[in-house]
C-alpha cells in the first residue's frame, strides 16, 4: 500500500517535553545575586578579605566527602528527600556569594572548593554544574572531577556532564592514558562507586569495544565486592553481546546491593534483549518484584511506568507515574506524562488539568503543551477554546499542525474559504521559513482533499511546485493526488522525478509499484520497483504490504501470504488486514480471513479498503 500522504496531525511524542526546574531556594539565590554582587563589589574590601581568609582555612584539603551513590538518579526538585546536609537560606546565600566573589577576586581555590562544598551540602543540580564550571576555569582538577560526578549523579542523562568528565579523563587521547587515570582515581574509596558507574560511558568512546570490555574487567577485579564495579562489568559486557557475563555481573551487583535501582533497570533491559514472546512479561514481573521490596525507588518506578506504556497498559502506566509524582511533586516531566496518557485514553478533564499544571513548571518549550491542550478541548467538543490554544503556537515544529487544526475548525464553522484563508495568512508571515511555507501548502492541500476538493488540492500543489520545483515533499504529495484523480501519466512523471532528485526515497518506488499492482498493469515492473523500495526500507510494513499485494497479483500466493503475514504482525493496519484476508480467502482459509477482517473492522469501522473487501466477499 502507499503510505499516508496527509500532513501528519499527531500529538507530541511521549518522551517528554523538558522542564527548567529552579527550586524556590535557588531562585532566591539567583535574584539575590543580581542585587548583592554589584553591592558587594563596593563593600569594605577588608571585610571580604577576612571572610575569604576564614573560608580558605575552613576549606583546606581534607578527606573527600562521600559522594552518595543513589539507587537511581536524583533530581533537583527532590533534594529534601535524600538526607543531604541541612543548610539555611542565610548560609546558602553567604557561601554562594563568597565563592562567586572569591572567583572574581582571584581566589580560585576558595571559589572551587567552596562551590563544591555547597553542592555536596545541598545536592542541587545547578550548584553542582556551577561548581564544575568554576573548577574547570580555575584548573582545580580534583574539584572538577568531584563536581562532575555529583552533577552526573543528579542528572544521569546529562550529555554535557558526561562529555566534560570524558574531557577531564582524556578520552580524546590514547586509551592507555585514560585507563591509568581511572586506575589512580579508583584508589579513592569515595570516588570509586560513582566513577565505576561512568566507566562504561567513558570507554564507549573507543572503537574497539571488546578491548574496552576486557579493560573494565581488569579495572573491576580489585573491587569485586563493590556493586558499582559489577555494574560496570555487566554494562560493557552487555554492549558487546557477552550476555552470560552481563547477567552474572548484574546479578552479583544486585546481590551485593539489593536496592541498586540502576542495576535493576539494567537487568530489565537484559531480559528484554533476550527476546522471545515471554521476555516482556518476565521483565514486568522482575521490576514488579523489585518495587515490592523497594517501593521508594522513584527512578525504577518511572522505568516500570515506561515499560507499561510500551506494553500499551496505559491505565496502569498512569497509576505508576502518579505514584512517582507523590515522591516528586515538582517534576514537570512526570506531570506531563500523566497528562499525555490521559489524552491518549480520552480522559480529557485529567489531561487538561495536567497540561495546565505543566505550564506553571518552567517548560523549555510550551508549544507541545499548547497543542495537547487544543487536542483535549477538541475532545471535549469545545472547538473555540481548542482554537485559542492552537493560536498560541507561533513557531516551531507544532506550528503547521496547529494551523491546520485551526483551518479545519474554521472550514467546518464558516466554510472552506475561511479555512483556506487562515492558512494563506499563516503562509504570508515573513518570519516563517521556506520549509514551513512548504508544509503550509501541504496542509492546505490536505484541507481541500479532506473536503472532497481533490482537483483544487492538486492545483494548490502545482502552484507551489512552480515556485519550488525541487521540493520532494510537494511533488510526492501531488503524485498521490494524481492517483486519486486517475492521472496515471502525471503520477508516474512526478514519482520518477522524486526518484531522480532523491534516489533513496523508498516510498516513491513503493507508490509507483503499488499503483501498477493495484491496477493490474506492468506487474513485473511493479515487482522490481517494490523490491527496490524493500531494499531501501526492509522493515516498513506498508512497503511489505505492497510487496505481498504484487506477489498475489502475480499468482505467487504462498509468497504473498508469508509477506503479508509479516507485514500485519509488524503493523495491524486495516488495509494490510484487507489484503491478508483476501489472500487467506483465496487459499481457502475463509474463517481465518473473516476473523482478521472483523478484528480490523472493530478498530477501523470506516476504512474504505476494508469495507470494499467485505462487500466483495460477503
């Protein structure tokens, strides 16, 4: 079958919009800094000098404070739950200002040690980042290392933090030098646990992963009783496919430290990687048992919720995310996740409450939230409010989707001309890019096509192509409209032009081959075109459906059945179901064909291809 050429109307992907968290205490520091630092510059220098001398004495090199290794990553919004050292607002302000002023006045040692000490006391992500920055600038490498390890512990997915640690270790140089640095650092008892957690990442930068895995085993050998060392061995072994070693090491890590959340999540990955029909259920059971014993591990609970999302157990996933929110009430990503799942299950009111709350939680990009609020209000049959939310999106990847939503509403309420006018107005904005204008042409063509005005849609794209003749997207979509208009010559010309501009455009080969197959013409050429598409996109269910269909038309029934069965297993699409059912019916498996059609009909009662095949084989 030919892929959908509609402009993609979809809510944002599940994994999630990002939030800039600034805890109230830190926001107070930031505001205070704007006022206090200039004032401090004018203060009595003698007082400041005295404070710096005192601070320097207090911050002389001492045995390193333990860097807590969490069962799962911490978050700047949950610091109060982690048992870090209590510090008053006044103390925080004093030490933060002292470190900053010391740095400005050349006291780099005081600045680096003071900010690291404050980061360890507060376990605040932003202060840890600042500590790392000051330490790097002042070339205090021990403080830089400890600040980075704390930063990465608080934000495990931080690319910047890991890259900075890699630069400090020297991963751009020979691996032997890196290994020697790691070996020396690991001798420090408080550094070894968090550092072992980063060793797999640090050594992954080298191409010879087998050698890296062997090196990790060697590094970990003196620390076999350290769960983090077993974790490092497990992850590097897992990366090179040494599954037996990986399983033994991860089980050892969990034996040494039963509440080791990161190891539990790694074991879940390994179970899933083992494959087999029972792997998802085994992974679910394992993580459930872990949470029964350690139900305060929020990171593992979040991983479990995502596992449930993957299994389409959305109600259960939402409940797990809600339980995670109890531990992290200010975590915007969790609130967003609950709202998004509510949207998927059409619990419009819960979705609206959740998305509205996320707007107060410092999201980096509000547009996905605006868009989803529009979808939710559409679901509540309140299109005017939905349009108001869509109207807040003035740029970015959701802009065209939002404009098409608005245009559809206006076309329904005020007539097609009103919808088209709104898209024309959007297209005339000087601030929009050429790519956005192309997408707006596609959106207008879809609006017309959906209203039944296929020829007008074709003309809109023809006008657009006169201005942008090299646009693959415009030409491909015009070819799809030519198919609707039975303009075979024009369709073939456009698709072959697409192939010449973009030779790896799998769907162009597929569309032309499927067009021939559907019409029962040039079948051998159709097979060659679709085989080319398969070579470019071997796991595309729609392309495999086309291959099965042309095989069926060529009377290669057994091959067609195998191909269509595979396509349907990959994607239970109603048109694939229609084709698979027809092949089964032809082979005499009429009951199985009817079962497939009936199941598809429940999911897609209005699908034209499905309706047509059911009518023919009544």
